C-alpha cells in the first residue's frame, strides 16, 4: 500500500501496484474500526478491477460481523443517496472517479452521507490500515452471506431526481448525451422513462476499459466528439458526465462548452426564482457572475474554499439551498447537502422549457458578453507561498477587494484573479476573469509569467 493513494477527499491509486485486494481489505477493516457502523453500504463503478476489490471489501466488513448493503454498480452520487435516503450508518464505493482505467480507489461517507476526508477521519483510517499485519489467508475462505443484503436503488434514486423539476412542463427535447462509458446512461434512461425526450447516445454503454481514454469532460480534447454530435443531430443541447457521474457538463445547441462557473450561476438563479433570500455557496476561483445573479434575485452568496468536504460542511452550516464549483460539482440541500450529476440536467430542462431562446442565446445574454474567463491553469512552482506573496504585493494596490479564503483573490474594477495551491503537489492554480477578452488575456499572461518566473 502506498501512502500517496490517500488524497484530500478520497483514495486513488494504480491497480494493482499502488492499491490491491489486500490494501482494500485493510482499508475496509480500518474503516469499520474507525466509524463503528451498524451497517455499511458498498457499491462500485464500472472499472475492470472493481468487482474483485468490491468482493474483498465485502469480506472485510462481514468478517467484522457487520452487515453489508450491496447496491451493485453505482455512480458516486448513488452512494450518497443510498446511505442518506435509507438512513444507513455509513458506506463506501470502489471508484477512481474520472481517473484513467488503470486506477481504482474508494470514496467514503458516514451517517447522513457526511464526507470522510483528510480532515474528518480519512488519515486516521489510513494510519490504522498501515499498522495492520495480515496474512493472505484473510482474503480466502467463504463470505458470510447472511450478513449481505442486496438492494436495487435505481427506481428510488430516479424518483428523487425527478423531485427537483416539474416534468409535466418539459418540452420534447432532443439531447445528445455522453456518459463516457460510465454509469450515467443507466440512470438517465430511468429518469427519462415515460417522457418524449429523444436521446442521441455517445459512449453510452458501461465499459471499464474506457476505450477513448480518461473519462473526464473537463479535458478540452474530450469534448469535441459530443460537440460535433450536438450540431450534427441538431440537438437542443448536449450533456456529458465523468465516469462516476457525480459531475455533469453542458454544451449549447451550437456545440459550445458551458463552464461550470456559469451553470452554477444559472442554477442559483433558478433556485432563487423559486424562493428568494436563500443562501448560495460557491468557491472563490470565479465569482462575479454568481454574485450578481444572487444579488439581483434577492439571495445571499457565501464564498468558501474549493473542495467537496469544505462545500458540504459550509452548506450544512448555512443551510444553503444550493452550492456549486467551477469543476462542475453541484450540491443540493434537498439531496442531503451532497453533490449530484443528474439534478442539474432536469433543472436545466425545466428552465429551457419556459424560454423562447436557445441555450446559446441565453448564455451569451446572461454571461458570455459580460464575463471572460481563463479557465483554470496549473503551473509547477518552487514555492506556492512565495508566488502568492509576490502576487499580493504587486496587485493589492488599487484593489476593491482582497480575499484570502482560498489562496489569494484580488478584485479590481474590471478584472480579478485567484491563485491557490494544490493540496498534494507544488502546483499553483490560476483563474482570471475580466470584462473583456483582451484584458483577461493580458492579466492571465502577466500572472503566468509571475508564477513561472
């Protein structure tokens, strides 16, 4: 077992050199010792190594005399649903999210699907697992099947998703959908069952080989295929998911990619039009569009550190109706304060059903004519702290706002930026937004030069 597989929010490593069956057995056993649950929900994604790792995880839990709820092949947000909706004590899924096919790992939650991350028990579980000296014989022998209950959650999950939109208002959309060979297609079929929505399918059937590479729509080269399909099939819009389907990404009818930043602002608008004076959580990387929408619609915007454990903790603290990150994680109070990759789709369909304009027209009028963004740009640096100090000294003069919630964010009248360090490596991440494309590019290049020396 490599210590490096324990990340800030989950566990991920290359199978079998960095994480294997014995490692998962130890981690699952350590999870039970740390959480002391009455039962554990266990599911897995479509990766080729997931069935074998899931089997030893089930054995590890049942060897402790603890009941397992086996929910089968699931998305990560189905794990959250399974634990919180049915009131189970804890759960984990064998998944490596959007990582390449050779990876696997685990995402863990306790009761109410509260996250277990580096600041809430994950490293304690790591230390317990590392201290175990177990022989290969623990992987052998029969599993106590009397402690396993299999549960099909798909229908209940789909009903929960449907509660976020009025399906009777839906137009007969044609959408292009790309689950990237993950699990989203099965969920989408169930959610849209009985509607007149046409789905043009791309990379739809689950395949743990991920034959077209890393299953992550945030990578620009992974978007071209869906973008072309949207235009070719004259779809109303396109939607894509990463392999574990807890993030979703949208494309206009012209095949234009819509940044998660602007989807966060749009979903905030929808929630606040339903009920004003609600709180909206967002990270500090890109903010202007969200702040303006929330102010106009009578809501309260709350900025916090990026990262799902920070967002979820703040969501609960503020009782916020919605939270979003530019990474396309979207969080919902009525989904146990957790992120979900299917709810944004049904909310967008209800919204578009009430509009005369296309998604492209709406994005241009609401956002693209006013906000020009760099996208997140990573740079390897000798010292994240030194870069942040240097940028702060140079750009604080004349600033209208300086915020240190997550790295450094500095706002000027017509542009702003955020520098933040990686949790795990000597990398600094830059985001710039401005009121013109030329100014954004100018400041982006200045700041990259500063970071990279």
